[in-house]
């Protein structure tokens, strides 16, 4: 669970790990492979990260704005 703008936002452990990795490097793209490793994903294609990012964006309006795709480079968090 995370708190965003005073609201509790429930998320899976993998979503939380991916979000934490992105928050640690604000404004810098983090490659899918790195996010997979952080989340403990070992047997899926790198495109699985897209699904987790999509779910995070659905969790809260702030995350829809803050999580950005950097094509060919990964994903970045912009607070």
C-alpha cells in the first residue's frame, strides 16, 4: 500500500517494487529488464512490465501523470 495525496492506494508487491524503483530515479528512464529484476520477474517477456505500469496508472490519477513511457529506454517517474 502507498499513500498518495493522503489517499491509501493498494497495489501488489510487484507493482510496489516497480514503483519504488522508478521513484528512486526521478526523471530518468529505467529499462524494462531492470524493472523485471527489481520485481522478481524471471520467466516472462520484458513486455510484462507494460502490464504492471498500466495497472499502476489505473490505481491513481497522480500515477497516470507521473509514470511516463520513454520509448526504447524504459519508464520514468516525474513527480
